[in-house]
């Protein structure tokens, strides 16, 4: 575990606290982790070093420390520990917490106000899904998105 960590976050969504990008896909060259995706059934684990760090994350002055990725995450607690899941806090007795992906829900997403906004969002989602299911690879997805952007602009 990271020495200055005061919290560990496990997520499979791209944002936290009203839009903070914890995983920061655009900076994927600085470590050996894969990009975050809601569609890959992989969970991301990051650490934070306290409330000051959370505030700095909120305004873009810091980044969360990437710890792990996996389809199954196990956290072993050796003493009573404060835990929070989806906003609900409690003190957890010593145990092993196992977290896995379970099902998939449709998410609402804001699209541009322009007439092509909804169609563009659908196309991007279809291509993301195709990449997740290995129908196309990441470079093919980028090429298709680039070509569509050129033709739609």
C-alpha cells in the first residue's frame, strides 16, 4: 500500500465527485495500466492522501495514484475500518472485501446541443462497445472516429 494513502477508491466509471477524472486516460503513457472504460468489466483502484488531496483533485491540481486494475479486487481489513459504498458509510469489522463486476446498466450522457450531437454520441458508444468486445482494436476505433469527425464537420 502507498505510504501516504488515507483512502482507496475502487470504480468502473470515468469520474468521481461530480466529474473528477481519477484515472486520467489522456495520460496513459506514464505507467503500465490500461485505459479506463465503463464497458470492459475491469475495475480501477486508486489511492488518495486525504481531504486536501480530494480538493486538489476537484480543481485539477493533482491526480489520484493508480494502484491496480482487475476484474476481481480483494481488500483485506485487519482491524475495524471506515468504509463507504455509493455514499453510505459504516465501520467495517476485519474481513476480506471482494469486489467484482455485476451486470451493466444504461447510463445517461449529456450530448451536444447541435443536431448531430445525439448521433455522434451513439456512434462513439457503438465503437467503444465494438472495441471492448474485440470486434475492432483501439487504432481502428480512433481512425473511424477521426474519419466520422471529418465528414460531420
